[in-house]
């Protein structure tokens, strides 16, 4: 009778092991399917993404050239502003005697 108990315990352990192994295999199979679907989805979206990257690269190049042009225009504008400031100072200095004369005369 002891042998029957040993065989029953051994059969239960083997059955539990097989059930556990089956569960692990099922989880692995589901994971494989999910990864495969994810890969297919990634490959399907890769084409439009590459096209968008190309369009963005072209747009970046255009924006860089525009930025360089704006920097050049800003540099010219600074030079022009310096010239205008010099002219304004010269006009103030030139009008100073007339203002003193007008203040002296009383008007």
C-alpha cells in the first residue's frame, strides 16, 4: 500500500509540473504573438515615419537658411541703428546753440 501512495504522489507532482509547464508555454506563446504583432505594426508605421523624417529634415534646412538670413538682416539693422543714433546726437548738438539762443531771447 505504500507503493500506491508513492505512485499517487508522484503522479500528482508530475501532473502539477505538466500543468505549470503548459501554463508557462501558453504565456510564452501569447508573448511571442504580441511581440510579432508589435513588430508588424512597427514595420507598417516605419514607412510613413521615414517620409515624415525626410520632410522634417528639409523643413529644418529651410529654417536654418531663414535663420541665417534673419541674423544677417539683424546685423545690418544694428549698424543702421548705430548710424541713426549718431545722426540724432549730431542734430541735438547742432540744435543746442539755437535752443540756448531761444532760451536767452525768451521764446
